[in-house]
């Protein structure tokens, strides 16, 4: 039996949309940081200090980036505002306008936080306390406008998961698929021994398109043949060969079936077939001036895969607090880090239909003392104990 706290439909305003090299959704560390802060306040509350928090699942319902361009390819924009106090020392005429380096967004998310402890008859007071505390916290740097509901859930069977999912529809849970990245990197190494892991990550970060010479007249001609004489085996076979050729991900002239080449070579070069044969010639011998259709390249792995920021890597040794200026407090040791990135999958919450799958969707801190340079957020950690947050 697993116990969860459901923070349902949290509306957040002006949250951070930039996370490391990515934009469009906050980093995983923002949500675990929210859980961490909530856990520290829970420990300081003598009425509920026997309750401890664990991992956190992230379910997104809606999000909207403030500055973007809704063109064919959505682009993140950073505006340059011109100076408005001309002739003053603050901004002289002709000065370069400043760049507003802010990426903000509004979003609605639900958080499913595992907890351990016996609430008993304190459920109403506990949920009221949670709502009061959560509304005063920041989530991903944004202000919490409202929380639809806070409730405690006990999950023992698939029916419990289904009932829980009803409250989260429509919603998409973020899953860790960094194993896809390792697989892609291994394939890149077989093609190029100088490939880096960054190349594999960038491959997931972009939508790739490839050009194929226009073939609308060719396809129409073969389809008309099929309609005119569908009982002809040669015509049927010719059309099937053409369809198989179109389903190839990469177009190469040398891959054009010989059966198609022989057919079009036997067509009379009259006025009726002039445009058709011209298109066929461009199709077989494409150049820079050949009209083309651009098609998205299918990925090996299906699903809505996105690049995500999932932690930090130390780039310096741990230093005493008094050795670094402008730290948050005067006690905590300091270590300089850089963001780490992985691959995430947005999955419909209705597909998480078992208690085991629900538990594996929880993000948790992963820290190995034998390799102290990595501070990562992972899912599916095999541990029987809840995370113990260290005091600052």
C-alpha cells in the first residue's frame, strides 16, 4: 500500500520557462525543490512532524509561454526594447537597446507526492495546513494563484489508480527516458567514432525534415492506371512498388525501383505526358532547383519526447562558505555546478494504470557519495526508505 498527497490543478503565474539549454517547461529540480521546502516546513510543525515526504510525480494540464512566435516552427523570443529617455545620460540616442533575458510562463500542474506516516483523524487539519503553506510557496519561481483541491490518496490496486487518474484528466505525466539517449548515443558511435553524447541529445531536441522531389503527377498517373484497369496484375504490382518506395524514410535516386524506371522509360514522349515525364526526370535526377516536399523524419522511439533539465554536475570542489562572496547564507558550503540534461516523455496519465507504474513515475533525488559530482533527479529508484533531506 502506497500513500500519496495530491495537489490537484495548481495554477502558477510567471514561472520560469527556461531550464538549462531548454525552454518551454520548468526543470525537474523546481518541483523537487518545492517538495523539499514543503518537507522542511513539515518537520518544523510539531503537529505533523511524524509525516515524511518522498518523491513527486509531475502531471501537466496546461502551459503557455509568455513570449513566443506561433509560426510554422514555434520560436522562443527575447525582446529588445529601445531606450525611451532620449538625450539623457541613462539612455542616449543610438545606444543598443537592452535584451530582456526573461523566459516566463503560466502553467497548470498537479503534483502527486508520496508520503509515509499515519495521518489518522488529522486529515482535514493536515490538508488545510498544506493548502495554507503551499499557496505561500513559490513553484518554479512563479506565484501560485490557486489550488483546486488537496487530498490524501491510498493506492493498493489498479482500481485505486483508475479512480485517481479520473481527477487528473486531461493530463500528461513526465517520464524519464534517458535510456533512449544512451541507446541513440551507442548507434551514433557505430556511425561516427568522434560523436559525442551532446550530438545524441541534440538529435532528440530538434524536429528534422528531409526533402523529397515532388511526385504528385507521378502518384496521380499511377493511381489513374489502377482505377482504369484494377484487374491487371502488372498495374497492381507497379502501384504497390510505388507505395513501398514512398514509405522509405530517406529518399535516394539510387533506391528508385527498376520496375518504375522501366515503365516511365517506355512512356511515349508526347504532349499528353510532357509534364509527367519532366517531373519524373527531376525525381530521378534532383538538383538544387528541383521542387520538393519537406517531410518530418520519423524517430525510432514513438511518443512526445522532449529534452529536459534533470539535475546538476559539480565543476568545482566544495568550498567553505566564507571563501565565496554573495551566497544565500553564511553557513552552507558552496560548490559551483552546471545543468545536466536528459530526455523526457510526456505520457497520458490514463496509461499509468498500475500501482507499480504510478510509483515509478515519481521523481526523486539521486546522489551517490562514491561519485559526489552528480546531483540528479531520477525515476524508478529501487529504495525502501524515503528520502531524508539534509538540513542546510
